[in-house]
């Protein structure tokens, strides 16, 4: 039997790497799309990636870019995927205020380019891959919680506005051209693979370094913002389940619990037996021009139709991330001591 083929944009990111793990475990051939640069960071997928000339590999990397529609058309023809997971984006909300045009070009127009490439591919090949679009809870913005698939969007950042445009592009191509397009509206999902400039990982990474004397202070922005935090490894399974359905639809993926940044901060420092008040500085630099105060997801539809629910609760998420970053700090301290002795 021929293996199913999946194409993942953003494969070197947190979600892309976990999704690649899952799909390869399920017997897929996975084709990851990476941007051409002088140094492609493969840290998160290094454990999966072999030389593609080897016969036992199930992961292949291909150059492509959401800003280049021709590269997307070429990849669709070359890979001939059964499933497409579009996870690539400029995904940092605060940075989107500093780079709004770039964010819109990649996160909104990039999705339109991909859908147009997919429409052309379907018309030429007669085969229609299933398409997953990574939407975001940030699209709800100031809409009152709890938020579900029927909640009106009120985006509060260039990132969120771009994601709303991408959401509606996907819905429109589903309705206009009968493409199988799903939007996964994922609420905040974190892990030990999260980028270190995102607030949860910034907290766990800094706390471990402070614990071992490698860092003195931690600068943070709004501590009162409340988010529905889950574990990224759980959430990629929901992505896969969406594309196993007979009919395309949009789904909120969330835990149904909300915690403030301060609560996350307190839990991490408590786990390390420290008082966060002694080390944290609230810095206006990290505040957003327009804030999203309260996100709380209602994933009832996903539970009913996808038979999905989160496996990792808030306290275990904190434990996983804190232990990982404490071990990272211990390695750093050991390396520093080795250099000093040398």
C-alpha cells in the first residue's frame, strides 16, 4: 500500500515538528516546506531527519515560501500530497505591530497564494488534497468569553487581522470551489519546543537560569492577560483529526480553562521554590498597543465531532516546560564551569 503523503509548511516550528512526529508515527511520508536561507534551523526535527538519499527516511525537506506562489505550485506538482497543513506564519503578536506589512503578506496573502496554487493544481490534476489552515484564538480579540465557532471575530493586532483574512479565504475557497479546507482555531498551545520569545517559554527559560544564578531579572509585559493554555503535542492530533473527516469544517481547539500570565508565572516559580516578586520587572516595552484581555475556548464541537479532548492540564504543562528548561540551564551552567576551568 502506498503511504499517504503530507505537506507541512512551518515544519521547523513548534507545531510543525510535533505534527511531523505524529504523522510519521502513523506511517505517512512527510514533506516539510522550508524557506531558503544560509542556515535552515532544523533543531526541532533533527531526530526525524535523515539524508533524503537514504531509503529508510520518511521526512523530506523542500524549499518553498508563502510569498512565492510559483514555488507553491511547483511543490504541489512534485509532492502530490494527500494532506496539506499550512502552519507557516509570522506568529508573534507583539512583533506584528512592528512588522505589519510583512505579517499581512505572509499570514494573509500567503494563504491566498497557497489556495490559488491548490485550485490550479486540482483543476490540472483532478485530485483534491485536504487543506488545513492554522487559525488563531487571537482572531476573537475583545469578543467576550467563552469563544466558540459562532463567536464574532474582533481582532486586536496586525497578526490577528491577517489570520482573520486567511480564515475567510479558506472558507471562501471551500464554498466557491469545493476545496476541502479546514480552519483549526487553536487557542494558546505551548511546550518545551516553544520559541523563547513567547511569554510562557520566556518565563520557564528565565526561571531556570535565575535558579542557577545565570540570570538576575526577567522583564515581562502585561501580567493580567488571561489565556487558555494547552499542550501543543495534544493539539496537533486535533489538526490531523480534522483532515480525516468526510466533510470539511472549522473547529475551536482549547482546554476550556483560562489562566493569567501572572498565574503561569507564579506556578513556574513555585515549582522551583522561588518568589517571582524578587526577580520580575513589569516593562512597558512588552505591552501591546491594543491588548487581548481574556481568551477562553469552548471546544465542544471538536469533542463531539472529532472525539478530541486535551490530555495535558495546566499544572502538567507548567511541570513539563519548567523541568525541561531547568535541565537546559543546568547544561549551560556546566558548560560555563568547564570553560572557566579550561
